[in-house]
């Protein structure tokens, strides 16, 4: 009897498994099962919430995560960090490039700001006396040279300014600084050059007193800063006389070479530094009507490259600083922009007015708008402090840069001049082709009053 009951129990217990195995194959079985499940769940929820049933007879509510209930819930929203992480994982090459670009830019910006804000002072003795001597060879009446001289003296240098005439000596003395002294040097007089250099060498051969109550000090020749005059004439070739060309070449090229020849023995003997400063915007673009500046600066750059290699063989460092548009708090450097170009054009020969006047006036208008100057407004010009810092570093750093570019537009116009085609540079500077120039018979009509109105 017991055996029969066990067999019956085993038979009935296997029925749910048999039904679950075969009912999916019966049409509409899944629909019927799902409807029965929902009905049973509804009845159970109703009875579980009924208050008239006793607690022992009240069924428990069906859990929301029932095995037979299939509910869809949207994925939780991803945060910003998760989204960014997913994008980085999917675009690893772009992510590496972006990190490299941002990291390099941040480092360069941090390094430049740190260099700019670093305090720069020349070496002194224990009692505070100045011992570093710097020679500045440049036009003492220009704002940039004056700002550079005053800054070197403020940083602790004894500054000697090369003066060829008595007028230049008076300008240097007008600075009113005891550590800024004129050094008379007329490079056209060999005897004067010998006497001046003998006096200059004696400064370092003997001890000097900075004050009667202080101990003597041994001076040290730190270097020479060469800054040729940065004012150049502009205009068509026919309007620039040979005398102007001769003066520019003699003063800016031959004068610079003769000054270097005079100080060469002292430079090599004291291993002093040599620093050249030249404008870079016009010399990089070499635009029309700027033949004098392009020729002079190009010749100076060739001389600087040659003399750098010559001095490197004897252990002397030379630094070339190319500056762009720099704010010197003065209008003298920009006198070329402020002159009355209309009246100047009227003084040109007839052929020059006919052929080049329109392009020259257009270029001057572009120049007043920022072309060839790196920006016209004061806010667009770089501070003179950048030039002062570059000069100080070239005199004091253990390994100075052989070439530095400072000032607004210095690097940008160098790249444009090196890579841009000539037609693009002409368009930037306002130059247009003139299809036809007046013949000799037509030139006589150019002197009529109608031209004056133009």
C-alpha cells in the first residue's frame, strides 16, 4: 500500500515539469500562462490587502521581481565622468593628441610667465657695489635705446654708452645717473679709437671705489649690446637719393662693423657676451617701398651670423634678438607712421607719382591699420619689459639662446615671410599691379592741378 502511494505521489509531482516542457509547443500556451499569472497575482494582491481576513489566512504580496514577471526599466543616466571615460576609451588616438597639445601649451605658458616674473639682478659685491659693466652701442636719442639703458642700470649694471659726438654725450649725461656714462668713440678716427679702447681696458686692470667710504671693487666686462638705429626711410627707389642710401649704410652697417672691430680684443679677452637687436617684421616680409630697411637688416643679419661663428671658435657667446612691435611709451619710433604721406607724395618726381603713388598710399593705410607693425593699438603692442628681460638673459645666462624673437608679430611675420607666396604678401600690404604706366607724352599732363586733388 505504501508503495502505491509513493508511485502516485511521484506521478503527480512530475506533472508540472511535463507541462512546463510541453506547453510552449502548444499554440497560445504562453499567452494563457501569462494571463493566468496576472490573474493569480491580482487575486493574491487583493486578498493580501483585505482587512476582513485574519493575518494567518492573508497571503503575502507578490514580489515585484517575480520570476514570471518580465518588466523593462531604462538604464540609469551616465554621469559626466563616465561619459568622458567612455569617449576616451573609444577614441584613444584623439585623446592622446589632445592631452599632448594641452599639456605642452600649459607648460609653455607656465614657463613663459615664470620667466617673465622672475627677478633679474646683476651680480654685486658683498657690500652692494656694482661690478658688472655693459657697453651699449646705439643711438642714445631713440626711445628703445633709452629704455634699455635705464633698465640695465636699474638691474645693477654699470652702463657705458658709445657716443660719437658731443651732442650724444650730452644726451647720455642728461639721464642723470652716476652709473650711466658716455664712452666717446669716433670710429672714423683711428687715433680716437685707440685712445678710447686704452681707457676702456684700464677700467678692468685696476680697482675702483664705488664710494669713498667703501672698499675697492674689481670690475667685470659683462658684454656689449648693439642696437642700430631703427628709423628707416621708405618709398619708391626713385625717391630715395644715393645720399640717403649712403648714410643708412654708413651709420647702420659700417658703423656697427667698426664698433665691433674696436671692442673685439676686449670681448675676447674677457669672454664678454655680444647681443644684437634688430627689427624683424619688415625684414621678414621684405615688402615694396622698404628697400633701405630690407637691405640694411639683411646685411646685418648676414654679418651677425658670420661673426657668431667666428666668436664661437674662441668661446664667446653671441645672441641675436629680433623684436617685433614693442611699446616704448613714445611716438618717436613711429614717426614714419605719423608723417603726412600725402604731402610727401606730391614732392616725388612725375614718373614716381604716376607709377607708385597709389600703391604707396594704400600700403601706408594698411600699415596704420596694423600691417607691418604687428598691431597699431597700444594694447596690441608688447611691453618693453620683454626686450629688457631678453637682453638681461643674454648677458647672464650660462647658455643663452643664439636667436630670440620677442614682441608682437615677430614670430608670426617670420613664418608668413618664410612660407607665404609673394602675391599673398603683396596683397597683405596693399600692393596691386599697375596695368599701364604713362608714356613720355602723357607725363606732361600729370603736372596739372587735377593731380593735386588726388
